[in-house]
C-alpha cells in the first residue's frame, strides 16, 4: 500500500477507527522515510463535531504528527447544518444528509491532500463500513461506487488523478477497532452523528450484525464476493470508457457533471 518516501495523509475524523489508523500507521512507518499528515474535516454539525475535532487535534499532538483542519465552510461557503436547514425548509423531496455529506467530505479530503502535496490518502473504512456501503450502493443501483470498493482500483492510472487512496482496515471488524482504541487509551468521539439514521445504513448494519452473530465469519465471505463484483465492474469500465472532467468545476469525473457539483446544486436550489 505504501512506498518509501511517500507523503501519506490520514483522514482523521476523531472517531475510534481513524484514531486507531493514525496510531498504527505512525508505529509501522517509523524509519521507513514516510511522512505522515492528519487531515480533519469539520462538516459543521453543532454539538457533535466540536468534540471530534478536539480529539483529533489532541491525538495528532500526542503523536507529533502535523494536522490540517479544514471545513465545509472553508471550501463550500456553508456548514452541513446550514445545508440541511435549507433542505428542510425549501425542498419537498428530501435528499438524505449522507447523500449531501459524502461527496462534500470526499472533495474536502482531496483538496486538503492537494494542499499538503500528498501521494497517498489513507481512510479508516473497516470491514463493516465496506459491506454497508456495498449494500447501500446495490440498493440504489450505483454501480460506479461499487467498483471503488476494490482496493486494487487505481483511477490514478489516468494522469488527471494524482492521489492514491488506501483502506488498510477494510478486513477488520468495527468492534475489534473499538476494542483496540479503548485498550490503547486513544481519544475518540463518544457520540454518534445526529443524522446517522436518515438513510438505510443503520438498518443494513443491524441486519449484517444479526447475520454475523448467527453465522460467524459471514462478513468475511461477503467481502470476498463484494471485491469480486467490484473487480469485474472495473474491468468492464476499462473496456468502455476513460475518466472525464466535470463541465462545471473541472474535476475528474465519470460523467459530465461530478457528484460534488450535483450536491452543490441541490443545496443551492434548496436555498432559493
């Protein structure tokens, strides 16, 4: 996943998974010429994000790792709370908070990584995250995002993409990471996102946990299936087309308009 001398950013949300990832990468990269940087994105969620940012800054300071804290307000001119307020007041057909937050968070991480001149961006998606994301995309018919789950998928083969993304924890249970963070005494977020139950992720999480409790190991076998599907979709993509650029912002996109610009348009329409 990593090469000697690379500059590596860790998406440090302030939660248990990203705190564990920062700790582990700091331990295993010592003496290998790797420069680590923490990136924290403040979405702007009142009464929730403040604790996470504080914990992220504390852990980075304890590990003497440089940290860059950026926000949706910096990049897009509004907080997530403000975007959802616009949606609730003006929009009849409501888009979930996760559908708005996801593309904006990814773009914020990309911009932060570009600012730091990074080669690699590591995120703390665990086994449970990957499976939940697969089923969310499966039920919504989003084949594009399913192929992104393949760890061997490197859109950087296109010269427009300079940043490589890795998910070192994708084979590790969420519960195990919680135990690790607790045993190491790492500071991490104590509250769940107040918007987490708007989408179907919570229901999928509960269903998967129920299956795992009755059939231990089913998550691992499911991951094998997911990666096989994702790899197959990537092969089809290479045969069909190459990546394009968004007509609005110029960022690399799989369509004429990228998901971030589509999200910003939703927020703008809600605010009119």
